[in-house]
C-alpha cells in the first residue's frame, strides 16, 4: 500500500508503483539533498517536458543552465574516482532528476521529500536500468575535495570563460534589444577583465568579434576605436620614453639629482621621490620603479658594509644562508614604498604619464564629441599641483611611520641616523655610479633637446592664455598626437653619433667608416613597447562608442537619475571612493574602461558637469597602493624588493586615504577653476538620435 507522501510526490502517476531501487534511494536523502539542489533542475525540466506542475520563473531561468550543470556534474563524477554519490547515465549525461524546482518555489523543503521526488522521477523515466548508485565512503571525502580543489585551481579560468556567457545568455534572449546586446558584451568583458580568465589584451579585442555580429557597430567603425588620436599620443609618448631609456638619460637624471640633494636618509628619500615623480611624468611607472630599486639597494648595502644599518632583518638562521627567512628593515621599506608611491603619483601629473589618463581622454572625447578635447596643458596645470601635494605628504608619511620623525628616542629614529660618516659613504656610492656613466654624450644631449621640444609643443599647442601655435598654423584642429609624432620621427632621422661632421676632416682617423644609427631604433621599440596596452585602450574606446550607438549609455543614465537628489560633492566622494577601492584588485586600465563610461552617463543623468566627476575618478583608478596586483610598481617592490604583502597592505593604507582627500579637495577648487566648470554644459545634453531603427 503506497504512502500518502508517495502519492503526493508522484502527482498524477499514482498507477505507477515505485521501483525497488527507487525505494532504496530514499535512504540516501541527507547526502543527496545538496547535490539535488545544485545540479538536477535542468535535467528534470529538459527530460520531463510538460509533465511537471506549474513552475516558477526562477526554475525556467535555471533550466537554461542545463549544459553548465551537466558538464560540472560529469567533471565532479570523474574526480570522485568512482566513489562519489552520483547517478551517471550510460551515455555520459547527468540524470539525477528531481524536483529542485519545487524547492525553489517553496513547495517542498524536507530533505526526504526531495529525495523521494528524485527517486520517483528516476523510476518514472525508467532510468533505473541505466543508472547506478555508488556509495561514498566517509574516508574518501578529503581526497574527493582535494581533487575538486585541484581541478578548480587548474581550470577555473576555463570554467569562467564557459559559464559566464551561458549565465548571461538568457537575459540576451529574453530582452533582445540593441542596448541589451551591448550590455551583454560589456558585462562579458568586465568579468574577463576582472578575473583575467583570458589575457587582458585579448579580452579587449572582443568588440571586434561581437559588435559586428550583434549588429551594434560595423567592423570598420569598431576598428577605428583601436587607432585614434589618443592611441597615437600613447604610442608617441612611449617612443619618447623608450628613447630616454635607450640612451640612459633617466639614470643620469636620477643620480645627478640624488647626489645634489644630499645623502642623509631624509634627503636621499626626498631626492628619490622627486626624481621618480619627474621621470614617471614621461616614462612608464614600471620603468621608473624598476630603475630606482637597484639604486636603493646599492646605497643601503654600502651603508651596511660600514655597519651603518641593515638592509634586511633575518628571522631565522644565518644571514649568509640563502634559505633564511628575511624581511626588509623599516628603512628599506621606506625607500621601496616611496619609490612605488611616487611613481604612481607622478604618472597622474601629465596626460601621457599613465595609460589610465589616456583612457579617460579617449572615453571622454568619444562620449562627448561636441566638447573641446582634453589637452596636455590644462591637464598638467591642474594635475601637477595635486601630484606634488601627494608627494610631500608621502615624504612626511614615510618619515613618520618608518624613520621615526617626531620620535627622536624611538628605535626607528636611531636606525635612520647614519651621521656624517654614513652621508659620506652614500655620496661616494652615488659618485661612483655617476662616474661610470661618463661624460654626457651627443646621444643623451640630442634626446634631451627633442624631449624639451616635445613638451613645449604640447604645452603651447593651445594653452588658453595665449594663442597657440596650432591656431596660427592652420584652421584645422591639430591634436596632441601631431607634435609627439613629429618628434618621434626626428629621433629616427638624427644620428646618435655626430660622425657626419667629420666627413671632410683632414685627419683620416676622424672620418667615419660607417653611418650611425638614429637616436632610437625600431628594434629597441619592438622589444620595449607595451603593445598590449594599445589593445586595452582600444577596447575601452570601443565599449564607449558601442554604448553610445546602442543607446545603452542613455539607459544607464536614466536608471541613475534618482541620484539627482544628492549634492554634487557627495556624488563626487562616492564615485571616487568606490573607484579607488575596486582598482586595488585588478588592472587600472580595465577598471577605467568599465567605470568611466558609466560615470559619464551618470553625470548626464544628474545634470552635473561630466569633468567634475570623471577626472577625479580617472585619478582614483591609478591610485592603487595596497596589493601587488593593483599596479606594476607595487608588484616590483614586492618581488624585487622582497617586501611582504602584509607590509604593502599596511603601508598602502595611508596613501589610499590621503590621496582620496587631496583629490576631492583640490579638483572642486583648483581643477574647477582650470577647466572652468560651472553649470551643466550644452555639449553634454543628450540628443535624441535614430539608432537601429528606433529613437534613443
């Protein structure tokens, strides 16, 4: 005689008794419950068709994940080594079919009921003959978990690449509109950028495949996003930076300044910050930090040889033993952190200093094509003072927390005192390194002149306070890529050795026997140019253009319109705080590509000047101080300088806090004055345009 529960579970199939195996499976309810909830919904819905009772929308949505659940079940079953509690069909598909849909709807919650439902379904569809129940001994739990953990550790990227698009697919199918298609691409790229499940540059190329395929942008229009004025400025600026590195001019500048400022720890630290900040305005932050770390260790090791401090503290064993655990002393940490922080701050002082600034430039100009573009002069006038303020605070911060400033009797202060003898040793090290560079060569001098020429051309192109040379030269709009490419071409034309001057010399020994190569060679550019950043920038610009053309930008702006009730300054604080937090965990340019288009449309929705929130947010995208993955300078001092991640996290809390307050204090005042930010501009007002046959 059947029980009441059996009758209720079968619901319409009372004339079919449960099989013996199905009844035996009821005893497995506790162990089966979690597996049923996770993996059996799609199988039940796909196999039972319309035999089920009314289903909730959540169940219908879950059914779309059928393929993911089946694949995951097969993987877990294979990892179990035959000892797991899985029903595997002879054809390889998961068939642990049950009524998880009822659990989602709240109809069944008891574990035994869920197990009975699974047992009935297996019996009803005659899976008993093709399935086998395998017991899982308790002693194998750890081995199964270890295998699953190993699989996830090795193949989690593949799981993300496969599962995330399938998760988004139902939304695309349910709301098949142009803006939904663009949102699908944006969310797909955001996940891949954040998790780095596939290389960042390849993620950035997804719009070339998806935008034309989904009818958002043509292939030609999408390709144009990857080669525009901003990217040409980026390429030209990097050629300039590589030329400076190629002739070793950056090393001469660094040693010359540090030798000039003095050689006590406080003065050396000030010189280090000043040099790194200046160089990172023009050279990549990564190159600046990588150059300064060896100089730091050379000075500190010489002081250690004379008994004036230590470079590392050894926790266990002999310092001569390479396997002994060691950690940089507080003085060493002060120099390492100072180098990384000053490179980050210095990169924000010019529009070409870091890729994040150029990302902002491109996204702003594509989001608001009627606005005046972001030029070099205005950015430098506004951003250099805030960078200098941050550097001064950084110097004081490091002195107080790592060198015992204002605490003369502390151990930190005693370790930081080297006296006149130590200063003489440090000065000797600097002199020896500087002497090895020799006299300044024609190569270095020519690069210096061209570098100064490029900066002047950038600054006076359209300075605002006088008529710029671009306005005198032509009525056609000349952007920043023109002067930097002019200088870059000159670097290939001008030889690095002036041997041509002695062609007519009477002295045969002075006459050149071969031609000299240029100030920079294409081989050097090929080896040092970070080509991947071009794709990162282009991917962000493609997202911005696609969002505008598909009306996704306008939809986002409309959804954020309730923020209009908040004061503009509060909106500024919220966006900067949020951006500065999430940029710690992934690529700065990736976060800028995700956040800045949203912030641009938010500013339109709440009717505040777009630059008021976009420029501070762009700076905060660069201000990552607490994790090695946040920015390359952090990774360099962690690996090369052997700085523990814990020390980086603790030390980075200070810059993360005061840089936030410097930005939100200086831009509404000084920045608003430089960019003449007052009312909501006409060029930011949205236009109703026809896109894809409908009006945005």
